[in-house]
C-alpha cells in the first residue's frame, strides 16, 4: 500500500478525493511552458482509476496544445499519416470503423492533428462529409488546404457553428483532458440523433508488456490512464453505453509497440455504471512503475559514465528528455547544445540552450562531445542521421 493523500484533482471517474500515491514524476520543461513540472501519479482506492494529480487546469493544457503542439510539424508528428507506421495505424483504425459508417455520414474528428484518420476514412468505400477540430493553427490550415472543413478549437471551447455529426472521433485525446465528464457532455451537444462516439486511448493495462524506455507512458501531457473497463465506466457514468470495443497493438517505427483500446459509445440516459475493480488496473500500473524504477537504476551507471567530464549534445526535447533531465545523471551533465527536428520546438529554451535544428546544432562542437539521443522510438534512425552530419561524433542511447 502506497502513501495516501487528499487529491488536488479528484478522481475523474468517481470523484473520490482520497488517493494512493504510486509515483512522483518530475520533468524539465521548455521555458514558458504552461504545464506543471511535477505531479503525483495516483490510484483511486474506490474505482481503481490511475491518473495524474496535476495542479494544471484545463486552460493550461488548452494553451499548451495551441502554442506548444508537437503535432504540427509533419516531419516529426504522428496523426497525419506522414510516415509508414503512422499511415498503417490510421488505415487499420479506418478499416475497423468502416462498419460504423454509412454513406454521407457527417464525421467529426476532435483533436484531429494533421487529419490522417479523416483522410483514411475518406478513401474508403462509403463517401463521408469529414471535418476536424484542432487547437494547433498549422494543423487546421493544412486540413483546409487539403480540402477538408476544419476549425480551431478544443474540447473545453468547441466551435459553435460546426453543426451536428453522426460520428465523432476522440482518438488519443481523453488521456490529455482534465475534466473528463465535461468533455463528454460537450461532445454530446455536437452529436446528431442516433449518433456515435469513437474513443481511443493508450491501454494502461498493458504498459508493462511493451519494451519501451522506463516511465515512457508518463509525461506532462498524458494525465489519465485508461483500460477498456475504466473507459466503459466513464462512459456509463456520463450516460453513454458501449456498443463495440477493440484492443489493439500499434506498431511504431523500429518495431516498437504501443498498446491501445477503442470503444464505440452511444448516448443512453439509462446506462448504469458497474463498479470497477478497485485494484486491477492500479496493480498493473504499480507493477509497471516498479519495472521502470528497476530499469532506470540499471541504466544510470552507464549513463553517468558516458557523460562524465565531457560536453554533451542532447538530441530530443520531448518527454524522454524531460524525464532524464530531472531524474538521471543527465541532470548534472554539461550540455552545450540541444537539437530537435520538430520545427515547433526550435527556438525554445530547454536545458539552458536554444533548441536548434540538427544540421546547425551539431556543428563546431567542443572536442570529445557526446550526442545523447533521447528519442524512444527513433533512436537508431537518429544515430544514422548524426553520422551523416558528422561521422566523428559518438552517440549514446539511454
């Protein structure tokens, strides 16, 4: 049993305020980022849901996705089908959703990013009227340029003049939302009679099965950790019934795997929420936390030796780098440059350096500089990129 406390953020499913602390997360964030730099990962003793007891409010997260979105740059973002793995993922989702789509249905993707799922659905048999909503201005402009109806907005402030829809999609959105009940209520206002909602999130019940870096699934953005049972319970508590469900494993670049779960929900004022097992999900995530702690301890000595008494270039300013800079020997390293391919990150200050494109940041470095690659799914590809820029630069993958 972990330490109990009174949550600053009550359980988003059952509203319980007494929670159990599973782990404390710390992050090194870019300057002016509105998200909190630390939070407790907590489990609800009543329903078993696991979430971040964050001090951030919905306005903080909305501002982050508007101003600091990592989904805008097609070269680095997922969601636009701009690389083979992402295109395959979106085609598989579209294929599964096809049975829920009829000709001329109005389909709205909220949090659509660069619109890859809408494009995949539009290419399939039944013609649809597709539109999207996203907080990132560049994503909205790209969709409009490609002929789709698109609107700037987010779940807390949905556009008023975008009509009603027969199918609304929230794909990898609810894990980022502070007020889950409010989000589902807002979506219901945009749903046509007899409409459906498709919700997809990471599947927290399988975090411990995937060979990804320690604590990979915990970052400043992912503040809710669902499995199929908790998604169904959340729906039922807000007058939605589950009519279809899929558990999937998304294949990422370099053969990494990402567990996910998807549900079709339909409004039903008579829906009754069954009580969740108050231990099942919490125990699985606690096991994943313990495994991550052990992996981190095992890796710390080699990382400490690698960065000792030498200048370091950090490739990556995403969630893995954010964790390493606060909870590993990288915190004491002499970082002389930070590089990232994401153009939306370039120009921000991170680890006391301005983030630069690799072609610039990997030039004119001090002697004996080491490149530490903090990129969970593209590390080997990045190592090859470093060699093409300067084959003399040694690399270390934590």
